[in-house]
């Protein structure tokens, strides 16, 4: 039932606040003032492994994967103020990843390693493009 709610229902709810409430209800750890766009997929094998801190923006169609072949379930931590662009893919790998505070992930990027605080990254796989200030 959780899979159906997570994959079919929640991504199609037209209101972000309601999407966040529903994600929290099935076990994701989500902070305050978080925006999650429509058509996102949050890996539901172990919802407690995805932690989204306060003031995070996740654009339309972002995918999160916390497990894979020959891989245990690992964490994805998105720190305060991070922005993830449309259609980015976040994969935790064998050790988990952290997306740093106030960092920006470019649209369509593949995040396969941790991102430090206050940087703009983009590409497939991601490369650091520059340092950024909060809300640049």
C-alpha cells in the first residue's frame, strides 16, 4: 500500500503542502518550509533514510534512490536551504550522500557524491561550478 501511495498518489497531488504531509505520514523525515514539486520519486524501500531539512526546494520530477544492486540502504541528507533543480537524480551509493546547506543542484544533474555547503553543481555526473551565497 505504501508503494502505491508513494508512487501513484503523492507525486500527482497538486498542492506541495499536502504532498509534504503525505510524505511525512509514510515515514520520510521532512523539515519546515519545504517545497517538493510534482512527479518526484522518493525511494520508499526505507523512507527514514531520506532526510530533508528546513527551507529546502525540490523542483519538479526529481528522483531519489537509496538502494541498488549489491548495495545496502544508505542515507540521503539534504541540508537547510538547498535547492534541487528539475529532473535531477540523486543516488546515495554505498556510503550515502549529503547535499550541503544552501547548495544548488542544476536541473537534469546526476548527484552521485556528496555536495559541500554553498556551492552550485551541475552535470552528469555533477561537477562543482562555483561557490554561492545564500539565496544567490
